[in-house]
């Protein structure tokens, strides 16, 4: 990679007044740093070299008034080429340019332009026209600047339109997000209310069950069960004389049975029979024994008390 310094020594040696001639120097890279140090070099000739691109730093050489880049191999200019606001004369003859950067419209000082022998876009080529004399080259500069301003305005409108579309899309997205968030909040709120209602019902049910459990023993202790017919329940018979009545009934039954036999043996003609004699003897003995028995006396005493 060749630079001007390796061919012709220090760039200051090539400086003639305000003109720096680096043409035919076999350059494939521009010595931007060295050029930036030579602010007096307002006229720069880089023609007839092997330049394919210009670095972005080249656009910082704002002191340039006249620039010759003809007969190189430039395929495009830097995007911020419009920073060369003091540029009045620009020669781009015989390169490989198809379009110009939109920032080209910012070269408000440009008075002379040559774009011949470039594979320009048909629209740009028609706008540029020929540059065969001073008048045509000035017209080329004016027409190209107007065209690039129109292109810049169209691009700005398109940028604004896309920006507006993006803003509308963003607004729609934000509105959709807000609606979604509101729906989610409403759903969470409804779920929370349903959960609260469910827990309240469970709490009420548990409380009611607890009250029922507390009331049930009281009813059992304080209230006697009512009969199905609704009548007042009868009191159970007193058990005070149950045993004495049983004994008495047994004795009465025994006496009834014996009485029948005794009547037969004592009143009828059978009293002389041996059997009746034995029965009468047993009867007499039983009566004497019963009278002397403590249980009978107790029963007789109880009955007499009643």
C-alpha cells in the first residue's frame, strides 16, 4: 500500500502556495492525517491514482475548496461527504460511481462538478448531463445539488413516514399491552374475589357446624325427646316396690293354686283321704312357716304402710 510520503518525501515539499498536487503518485490510500495538518492546502489534486474508497476521516478536511479525484477507481463516496461544506470545485471524472451519498445535498458552496465517464444511475446521469465546458460543469453542479436535495427530502419524508408507522405500530402494541394487562388484572381480581368468597363460605360453614355442635349437647341435656305424636312423655313407673310386688304376686299365685286343693280337701268328702290329710298337714305347716318368715312380714308391713 503506497502513500504520498514514500514517493515524494514530505507532503510539505509538494505544497505550492495553497495547492497540493498528489496526482500520479500511485496512491491506493489517502494520507488523511498528513493532509489534516496542512490546513493551508485548500486545493488538493488526487487524480490519476488507484483509490477505490475514501475513508470517513477524509470528510474532516473541511478546509478544502477544490478537489480533483478524477481517473481513480472510486465505487462510492463516504456517507458524510457533505461535511466538506467549503468545497466549490469537484472533479469525479472517470471513476466507477453509480450513485452519490444523500449528504451530497449539503455541499451548498459547490459551483463546479464533473461526473462524466461514470456508470451513473440513469436518473442521476440524465440530471448531471455533460460537462464539456465551464458552463455545462456549473449547470451540472447546480442540477445535481437540486436533485440530491429532492432525494434527501424524499428520503426524509420516507423516514418520517416509516417513523410514523413505527410510532403507530408502537402505540397499537402499547394499547394492546395495556388492554392485555388490564384483562389480566381483571382476571386476577375476579379470581381473588372468587377465592375470597370460597374461603368465606368455608369459614361460615365451619362456624355453623361449630355452633350446631355446641347446641346439640344443650338440647340433649335440657330437653327430653318428644314422642312422634307430640304428646307429653309418660314418666317411667317408680321402681320403689317392684321387688315386693313380684314376691307378692308369686305368693298369691301359689296361694291360689294351693287354695283350690285345700278347698277340695277341707270342704268336700275328700278330707278323710290320705292325700288330703297330707295336704292339710302341709298347708298348716306352710302357713305357720310363712307367718314366721321375715320376708313375708316385711312385705305385709310395706303393704300396710301403703
